[in-house]
C-alpha cells in the first residue's frame, strides 16, 4: 500500500514530502529512509521559493512500485517538463 501527498510544502513544492509504504511486495519494510538534498545549498528552491528539493523526484518511487507489480516502465509522467531533473529509473535503497 502506498500513502502519500502530492504537495509537501505550502507552495505546492515536492520538498518535505512524506510517504508511507506498507505490505512488502518485494520491498524491504520496517525502515525509515531519508534522501538528502539534490539541489545546491543556496536556500532557494525552484521558482524562487524558500524550499529546496529534498532527495530524488517522487516519480522514481512510482517507477519502483510499478516494477514491483511487473510493469516494464522507466518513467512516470512527462519527463520533458522536469526542469532538468532526472525523473527516470528506480529509487535506490528500496530493495
């Protein structure tokens, strides 16, 4: 089971985005995982907001879940609008 939110901050950014996975299905459960910043430490995030992205894009988590269901996918959504961030592939440390 996947539980999450599409917005982590009040400005609809994906920083500070909590996600809960339960049930297993091939993923190692019973852990707390945190991915560090992928933006330079400038104090400014995308669109001039005060937030920085923390960790990889959530689309990589969705690719990981889809692959656990046996789907042969490498991206979720329109990668061309990702502002130069690599949104393809799986998320590390889940297996």
